[in-house]
C-alpha cells in the first residue's frame, strides 16, 4: 500500500511539473515596444494571445491606430509576424522578428528601407 501511495504521489508530481513546462508561450502578453526608426523612436504596443495551442494572433497599436495581426509564428522564445502598414504612399509590408527573454523582447523590423531594431518590455 505504501508503494502504491508513493507511486501515485510521484505520478501527480510529474504531471504537475510537465504542465508547468507547457505554460503559455513566452511571447503571449502585452508589450510596450520601442522602435528606433529613421524618423526617431516610436512606442507602439504589441498584444499577442494564443487562440488555440500553437495558434497566435494579436494587434499592434500606435499613433496611426490599432492594426490586427492575424498570424504570429512562435517557436520557443522566437517569434515573427508580417504587418501591413497603409500610408498615403501605399501599403507596405513590414516583418517583425525577435526573441523573448522573460519580460524583455529584442528584435528587428524588416522594412523597404532596411532593418530597424526594436526592444520591448512586458506590461
């Protein structure tokens, strides 16, 4: 009987530990970004949520409004997503890519004029 109790306890402990490892992806949450663009710094807010296991979407909010992001690719601590920006000169595709390290984020935005670095802090 003691062996049975020990086995049940060990199994429950293992399952609890396994589930904690499968917690929400590190990129999920609200992030205040700082983007070093050619016209100075901007501070958009990035919101990422997990819609279903492994399926992420979000929004990017800044001075030009809030824009939906339909598909955020996440692999471990790395993430990326394309973003369509509409301007008076046309629509441009920007590609965000970066890494998350606990409550900080670093990466770059691929623009038609080259890459622009950004950082972020979890809110």
